[in-house]
């Protein structure tokens, strides 16, 4: 199918804010520029899964989301592509699907990989559910992983929550502020099946989960 045959007027671009997601951004902008479409950039703060985060952490996530949306606007600035931005809260795949209808999108372009943490909007099962349930064409772009550094308490909390989820535990809330060592973080978390201490290598993001008690 040629560009001329594509009849896209509105393209939904979910973005997770990672540098690796730039390939998906560039692809969406290039398509929109060719067919004179509007790009609707969407960043989702995943509050549905991590309700236990403190307000300061949520504020930081919202600021990161704003930065992610501004990155899309910056990518489009050399072109004539119009970009509309949306910062939403909730379940990523649900918000993606409802936003398709809200903005009248004809297509979704999204990355399928990124770094871990709350900014990780489009990985694995989320992308699969969007592809399966979307009523418009979905184009996935393999993004490039970037080196990870955990350089703030908010990032440590995000990474710890993600590690607990990957290990089969449902994170509920932090029980104290993260402790920063010389090259590592320790994040105390209460999960649905007990209390944990998540040890994080600040340079590599490698995690080790230790159980510190029951509920």
C-alpha cells in the first residue's frame, strides 16, 4: 500500500517517554507528514496499578509525561504536522482504546518495547491487548532499549513496583521512603501477599527482592 492509498486523518501515538521510543515518534510523524494527518500524542500515568504512590511521586510522573509529550511536539516542529497532546491517568490499554474513539483516530502507531517502571506504557500484554481489541489499524515499531540509571526516589519506587509485578506480586504501597546507598536503592513495599524490600542497582537497574514480613 502506497502513502497515497492511506486515508489517515488522525493518528494516535501513545508514548512512554523513553528515548528508545523515538523511533515510533519519528515513524508517526513521517506518516502524518506524508498524508497530512494530525498526530494525537498520548501519555498515560498508570495510576490504576500503583495507587499506593505518594503525591510527590505522582507529580513527578506527570512532569515526566509532559516532557514526553513535548518530545513529540519537538519532533514535529520541522514539519507541518499538527500535534495534539493528552496526559491521562488510568489503565494504559483501556486509555489507549478509549482515546481512539475520543479523538476519532484512524490508526494507532506505538512502540513495543521500552525501559521498566511506570513510564513503561507499551510492553508485552498491553500492546497485545491493544492490537487484539482496537477497531482501527495498529502499527507497532520496535524501539531501542537505552541504558538505565535509577537517579531519583521516584524512579526507584517505579522500578521496585515493576519488579514486584514481574515477580508475581501485586504492589500496594511504599511503607517508607526509598533508602539510597552508594550505588543502590532499597525500597520498602507492601504487596498484596506480604512486605518486601526491593534492592536496586542504581546503575544497571538489576533488582533483588527480599521478603521482610507478612501483611
